[in-house]
């Protein structure tokens, strides 16, 4: 699944839960976050996703240091991000399942009202 297709699948999953996604969102707009662009992010809910693909050149941008900073932001509750590498979901049903599980967990934790 290419960058456009994978991002579209995740966008549908997230928007079905009532999230209002801004495409290509620069996370550094929120302050002390790495300067990375997410494929979809709802600034009000502070929930988003990135579909990491070789095609888009995402892997060098999401270095170990950047991922560690994002993990720390998630652990603190500042944001809730789903990072999915293209190697983890090779087809649409797998990607839908990953997105749904992420959003189900957020809802169960009371972090997602939709």
C-alpha cells in the first residue's frame, strides 16, 4: 500500500470516530515537539497518525531521537499518536484493525470522546 492509500485508510478510520484531521500537520506548531509533519492530526483532540513509508521518505525524518521525543510526549499525555510503519500493515484490513485498536484504547482510557 503506498503513502496516499495508507494515509487515506487511516484518515477514514480516524474521521469515522469524529476526529477533525488536519493533513500534513507540523507538530512543532504545538510548542515543544519535534518538527515533523504528521499525515493526519486533530489539534483540538491532540490525536493523530503517521503512515511511515519509504515512498514518502518518512524513515529518516522519524529518527530514533524523534521517535523517543514523540514517545515521551505520548507518555505524558500531551498528544496521542499512532505511528504505523508500512511493514506492519500490508493491506487495508490490517491497517483498519491497527487504527481501530488504537482508537478503542484511547476511548477506553477516556481520552477520546468520539
